[in-house]
């Protein structure tokens, strides 16, 4: 799989908690800092204090094999609400999606337009059997990223580099989903 093809991956989990509770957790941009192996801290930008289409937030990331880096993300889709009566998509599906940009130009020219994002992330929440089917997905590219730098150095290994990165992302996504599941189900048992 080539980087230019927009490769991605999906992970999902069933959460024995209502969509509203799971929604509160996945739209809390600070929660992944407790669950992700890379994301260290986040903050809303431009006076935003919560998710809304067009709202932006910065993320600070860390990996042992790279210098720390900052990204800026923009919410690109928000179908649902933290209120139980909020709008939802087809069959009650809620979506929280954002594009991650290299705003500082670490891997090339600075990017502020989601069309040039280095990754696009998405949570889909679907009511199922009294609980929630929670799906997280990511597509990497088309903008330059750390993956691009590795491919530039070893173009003959592009497919292996992309596959390795997707494996790392699946590991982080699994940790995030299991963390959301645990928190949501603990809250349900505590009520």
C-alpha cells in the first residue's frame, strides 16, 4: 500500500453503555492523552471550548525515536450532541471527525487546510443492543508527515513503512477504545 493512496485502518469495540455516555468520552479531546502512547497534551485553539465543525485544537506528541512535535487539528464532521436530544445521523449514528495538519511545517510547507492533512481521524458511535458500537478509524496522508520522511529515505520500503505505521496506529487505537469502554462501563455500573 502506498502513502499516496490514503491508507487507513479501523478498530472497533462494543461498549455496554448508552451512546450519550460514550459520546461524552470520545468528544473530550483531553481523554486520549491518558490512553494514547503518542499524544501527550491537547488544547482548544482560537477561543473554542468544545467540539464544533471548524473548531481547532493543538496536540503535542511524543515518540522515543523522534523529537516531540505539535500538530493542529480541525473538526471536520460532528453529527450528534452531548445532549440526549441532539441531532444524530442515520439510525442514531454519531460522528466526531477531525483532520490533523502540520501547521509548523515540520515535514514541508506549513499546512492549515484540512485538504492537505497528514491524517484524518474519526469516531463513529452506533446504538446496538442497549449499548454502543464504537468504531475509530484513521487515514494517513495526503499531506507530508513523519511517514513521508521515512519513505523519502528508503523509497524501496514504502509499503513496509506504511504497514508498520498503520500497525502502530492500530495499537494506539485499541488502547484508546479499550480505555473508553472501561470508563463508560464503570460509569454505568456506578449509577
